[in-house]
C-alpha cells in the first residue's frame, strides 16, 4: 500500500498535468494575426495576378519549359507569364496584367506543336484542378446562310446548335454582300466537329449551311474529333478506306492568313 506522502505526491502530479493541459488549450485559443512587414516585404498578396488553367489535346508529353518559351513568344505578355505543371498534363498560367489574360482567352484557339490548348480562367476562390476543361472557344464562319436568316437571334440559335453561343460580329450586320457570318462559339472537345447543318426555312424548304472553323488545329479527317490525326486513329485504320473517302477534311478550316493555323515556329 502506498504511503500517504506517496499518494499525495501522485495526486499533485496528476493535478499539475491537468493544469498544464488546460493552460495549453487556453493558449491555443488565441488567434495568430500576421503583421505586414514595414521594411518593404508586403506579403504574398501584394502582387495581383490573373490565372488560367489549361491542358493540351494530345497524348504526347508536353515539355514544360519549351512550351512556356514558345507560348510566351507568341502571347508577348507585357509583364510576363509564369507556367507551372500542377498535375500531370495540367498547366497553370499566371499573368501579372489583366489584359494579358484577356488576350489569351479571347484570341485563341492557341496550340503548341499543333496540339490545341483548352483553357479557362481560374476565378477567385476556385481550385484550378476543379475547373472544367471540356470546350474550346473559337470563331466559326457560317457560309450559305439564306437571306432573312441572319438576324442576331438566328445566329445565336445556330451557335447553340454547334455548341454554346458566346457572341457574333456585328460590324457589317445586315449587309447583303456578306459571304459568311462569324460567331464565337464554345465547342465541346468530346464531340465531333459539325461540318454543316440543314436549315429549315419558313416555307418548309431546306438548305445547307456550311461551317468553317478559324484556327482549327489538329483533328481527325475520319472521326471528326479534335486532338489526333487520322493517321493515328484506330477507327480509320479499321475502316480501310481511302483518304479521299473520309467524311471530314482540310476544307473545314477557314482560309486566310488570319484564320488558318499558324505555321510559325513549332506551335501550329
């Protein structure tokens, strides 16, 4: 049996441990408030940035530094761009001027080695890896639109028929001499490209409207999907038909130096 002195000592020790535990938790309740460095270090939030997350439609490995150099030389951001691979084949582009980000988002589609870049802005509070990358925004030309069917409302419906309508060019709106009409559309990358659509007119007659894609990069002439060529398409190989019989072709690309994919450098 423990002596009275030993029992008392044990009880005091237990009380001391409980007291220390109570003091620790009370101290943890105090909030830590960072103080801005007055010597010039304003902290991480001092530099305002704009972020874009993106991936390339390819199964090939992307060389990060080479890609950064090529795209930076094309975009020419006034305050530079920082590129990081945050996940496998998922890249974060950090811009230090808002207009640089807007140029990238509104001036595409862009590509590296002819592999289209799918990208979206990362809004405040969003996690880059959670941003859906399922569509590419691009200009489409609608050829052979019948007179009386080129209003804003009809062009918007046509855009939604193709994908998701964003805007259209109204510089020459209503001009009878236009050979085509341009609309900015968000096109789903997991769906085949549309070549044309059948337009049902008010008199129940139909006519075909042909689509031309501006700055359309790598896509398959056999299956019509972006991201690979017919030479590497399993379905095309199994079909065993001549190239001239493929349902898609280079004529789907809009002509002209401003709308066709660039052949400068290595980015397509």
